[in-house]
C-alpha cells in the first residue's frame, strides 16, 4: 500500500464519501494491494467510474453534426 492510499481511505471514511477507482479487488495480493482491498478492509465503499456515472444519471449523447 502506498502511503497516500492510506490517507485517502482515512479521509473518505471520516467524511463518509465513496472511492472511485478502476482497480479490481485481488484478495490474494501481497505485494501491491489494490485500493479496493484497502477500502474493503476499512469498511469504505469503492465503485468504478462507470457506476459513478450511473448513480449520477449521466447520459452521454452523440451527434454527427459537430
């Protein structure tokens, strides 16, 4: 775990927020522990950017007239 990740998880837990990351959980990781694993260990919710966009009801539209 990098030191900054520990501080990030502590801040998120204290301020009752959610971590947004593309990292996936790797329960057997020993050397590079994913941020999601750290969040899970401390009871902090972690979601993907795609889930964040869904929760915010973001709709992306495409127009060929640009």
